């Protein structure tokens, strides 16, 4: 049954709000504008800040709501809840990045990671959001904001949670995000990374 929940988490993560919202509201195929990435940042570039923020919220909620149900309803009595929760959380993020509905294309997992952080520990979610927004609007470079905020949040989780499953989850999520941002990191090092506005 727990495997079924993990598959369900992947399907939830695969819902491509950052494609659906701009396409059905403005007729914009986000894959054909900006970086071509199916994520909230590219929606901000190609369809405007308002739609970008809406996509950011929805992409976060598609992780947060299923994970909260998993933690407090479906796995509440499971002695290995935190382990299965961590596996389900990674399934959500992978679904966002490699959506089954978009031929395994997707975003870079930032929005879904934020939803996961809030589901694990609200303080960690606040740290990620506050630091990410601060860096994003001061530098206008979302990739830098995402990587730094995820790294700092991962350090914080060691002080916020005592369960090693959550420590491992945050480390894996951060490493996965760095991998997904490898092209951005190369551009950052060259000083020509794209700005989101």
C-alpha cells in the first residue's frame, strides 16, 4: 500500500501547473519561451509575474497537500512514517521535474521543494521562502536564490528535526536541485545567468 502512495505522490508532482496556467489563460506554451523550462520562474519571464506567482503557489501546494495527507492521515500509525514520507516527498519532486504528463520534462523542483519543506517543518519552509525571496529580489537571479536557500535550509533541518530520515531527505533534495541547476551554475560562474525580471 505504501508503494501505491509513493506512486500517487509522483503523479501529484507531475501535474504541470506551470504549463497549464499560462497555456489556458494566455495561450502561451511556456516550453517555447524564455528558457523553455516548465517552472514558475520561466512563467514569470514569459507570461508575467502574476501568473508566475500563481504557478509557484500551485506547484508548492501539489507537494504540500498530498504530503500532509500522507503524514497525518494515511501513514499516521505507520512506525516507518518518516521514511515513507521522505520517499514520497522525493517522488513529488521527481514528478515535478520529470512529469509523466509532459513526456518526462518539467521544472527544477524549487516550488515543490518549498511545499515539501513546509510539510516537514514549517520553520524550515519559512527559512527557505524568506531567504529565497530576499536573494531573488536583490539579485534577480532565481537559480542563485534557490540553491543558496535550499543549502541553508538543509543545514537548519539538523537543528529543527531529530529524525535522520528528514536530514537525508533535505540533503538529497538539495543535491538533486544542484544537479537540476547545473546549467545555471555554469552560467553563474561565467557571469551571464538569466534574470527572471
